[in-house]
C-alpha cells in the first residue's frame, strides 16, 4: 500500500481562520486541531492533514519580512515530511507574501498554495471553505510521483494564480485577486483544469531557503502635481538602497528638469531606480515615448510587466543576497521565478 499524501496546513492569521464564538458572538481564531469535526468532507480526500500555527498570529496588514522568514523556515524544516503546503493568510498582503516566498524558496519542487477568504470561515456564506478545500486538493495533486504545481501559487475564488503575478484588486467581492499579465495556472470547476504549459518546471536541485533581510527600499508613486519636496524626501531616506518608481502608462514620467536631476543624483549615490507601471495590466516600454526615454538615458531600470508587490519582494531578495549594484540591475531585468514575461529596458 502506497503512503498517504501528506499536506501541512500553516495558519498565519487573517480572516479565513476566524470563527464566531456561539456564546459571545465575537470572532476568534479557529481551532484547526479540530479540523475534521468542522470539515468532515476532508476525510474523503484520504490525505494526512497536519496543522501548524505561527506564533504570534498576524493580521496581514502587520506582515513583515521577518515573518516571511519565519514562514519560510517552517516550510524548510518540514519540507521532507510533506508532499505539499497550504498557507492560510489574510488577503490584504497575500500577494506580497506569495511573491516573497517565490524568491526565498529557491529550487522549490513542491506546491506551496496560499489561500484566504473575504468572510471568516465560521460565517455561513464564507468563501473560505471552498478556497480551503480547493487549495488542499491542488497542494496534493500529482502525476505519478511528481507534483502538478511545484511553485508558490494563490488559490482564490476557483482560480489558481502564480503567486508573484497577483494583485489584490477588490476588498469586497469573493474574486479578490487579479493576474492580468499572466494567465491562471488552473481554473477550478467540475474539474480542475491545469495549464501545464504555464506551470514552472520541477527543479532537480535541492531546496535552498534564502531569507529576505534587506528592506531598505521605497515605493514612489507618481501623480500629476507631485512636488520636488515630496520626491526629494523619499530619495533622501536614510539607508535607502532602491526605489520602485510607479510611473504612468508604459513607464512614462514627467520630464521636468528638477525631477530628472533628483533621480540622477539618487542614481549617482548608487540608489537603484526600478520603473514599474501603475497600470494593472501592460508593461513598461522605456524609450517608446519621450517621457520614458529620459528615464532610460539617466539609468533607470525597466521593470517590464512585474507587479509592484513582486518588485518589492524581488528587490528585498536581491539586496539581501548581497549582490552588487550591477548584478541587481541585471537580475531585475531577468525572469527568476516566472515573475515577469520578458526583459524590456
């Protein structure tokens, strides 16, 4: 008899893990140790389901790189004992955590599926139950002895997305996430239809965990009327090593001389400037218009179609790994975990 598939469920906090106390009516953390009592249908999977709760539990708005490192360490320490992992997480920063894990878990060959909900699991109409069950089934899915989805992904509202391609775009609807620049890895209906041509290949090297240790970055979102004082204040941040510049359209920015001078001075100080579009879909094409050609001329790096969430995680990963400025610039223009479609500088 072949051994049962084993899945580790990791609870970090967030809406999905809350249940209403029948006496007080107050929402409190769900006891996943009593999982089969609340979800008897899970017995039909015939999997071994274990549970680990991080301490302390966090509302996802309080998520930090140190918590990402703790989460990655749980996966690393139990990696050989489980076939897949389901991470229960608040939806607000789930795209950041999924992006971070995708970089930190180098040579990942098992599914790490993040999910959550818009309504607590203890609420009658909760979307959490379906998201949870779908995530478990996907984390356990394999062909022969090979997992079907050997990467970090987000399972939400009957869709499976590459984690570092997602953005939370809706705070109210059950379909909270978008992955505009990359198709879903799977669509969940009567059957789960996997896009095997899109899923990352299974690496042959062993897992390496590289914690993010450098968060000396900033996000500068442009808007009409932005002042020199506001831009200078961000670029003068003590210890700053990199800035994600959220530009207009296909990577366009003001051509005011004061603006370009401030960016040039930051680059002279070896601060990396990464150009990422504010648009949910599309890509940065530096040099397509005069308003982006100026950025290209002074040394701003084009981020292609990477999301801001993924850019944050990738920069923290690269800076934390101790790469030189030239190496960071090269890696920022190169897909490492399927986080961008192409390199456009």
